């Protein structure tokens, strides 16, 4: 049984689009039988928080100094390419 | 469908077929509505305009008229609300994910958000509308509030 992973959802304000993405990913992963811990933050806060999470899903650009995997979350706002991004997230959660 | 969005949009904060020619102009028009309706502080409009320059909110939908969702920090918000503007001619917003890319935007949803846990449904219904090409096409041709209601329910 592997440890529950933590995803950091990031956007410009840390409350608007990251909330929408967090909810969309949580619902979709539940359907795939996966749960995770969720945190939300402003994009500018990510470098300071990245060490304590497994990976990041962001709707805005994230500093290149962050070494944890960053998955682009815009698909959950536009609806375009959502399944591919969900597969990426699932793969990270199953690692 | 995009059920519910109409309940969250203040009818007084809907601007159809705006002549605005820049993103700042449409943001200020919509922010002015939210301010006079008591949703946001007078600092909100400047804060959104400033933020849009560095952290843009254009969403690429592979359309000639894409969507933008400008917003800013909760400290400028008095109570949650959403304003919507449609544009006669698209104005330019930068892409949220790639600020160097410019997008023609025909629909602006200006968000006044101050509590993420209570405003999840509002955000979800905005996203559902954005992801529904028929709803966007309906909004583009809407000229009256009744037209908007027919699209958004």
C-alpha cells in the first residue's frame, strides 16, 4: 500500500482557477479509484511549497527553479485535452 | 449544459455587444458594474487590470472568440459575484498558460471571489459554460437579458 500522494494546485490567486481544477481532478480521479491530498497556492508560493508535495498541477507558468513535476492544468478550464492530462495525473499518482 | 450560471450573474452586471476595444476597457466597464452593485471595493478595477498584465487570464478554446476570466485577490472583494461581457469585436488577452501568446477574446467573465470553499459551484458553472460551444455561440448572438436566460437557464 503506497503512501497517499499530495498534489499542489496552483494559479494566479490560489483561489479561483486552482479551485476549479482541484474539484475537476478530484472527481475524475475518484472515478479512477484514486484519492490524494490536495493543497492550493498562488503560483508565486510554489517554490516554497514544492518540497512538501509530490507534484504540481498549475494553470499559470511555474518558476523553472521548481524541480517537482509540473502538469499543465488549463485543460480543466477549457475542456480541451482533458483526458490526456488526467492520464498524466493518474500516472504520477500511481508512481 | 451550463445550468445555474444565470443565478450567479447579476443581471445588472451583464454587458452585451460591448464596443470596448481593449482588455482594460472591458475589465473597467464590468468592474464598474460590480462596484456600483456593491460586490467589490473601488480598488478592485485597478487590481484586476494590473494583475491581468502579469498573470493573464485568457483561455484558448480554439475559437475566433475565446474566453477570459479576469479576477484578483480576495481583499478587493466585498461579496462574491460574477459580471459577464460579450464583445462586438474580440479584444486581445494573453493566454493564462503562456503569457507570450495573445488570444482574441469575445467573452469576459469577471470574477469576484473571496471564499474558495463556498464558491466552487460558481466556478464550476462558469467552466461548464466555457466548455460548451453552443452556449458560447448563443451568448454571442444574445442581445437581451431574455436571450441570455434562454442560453444559461
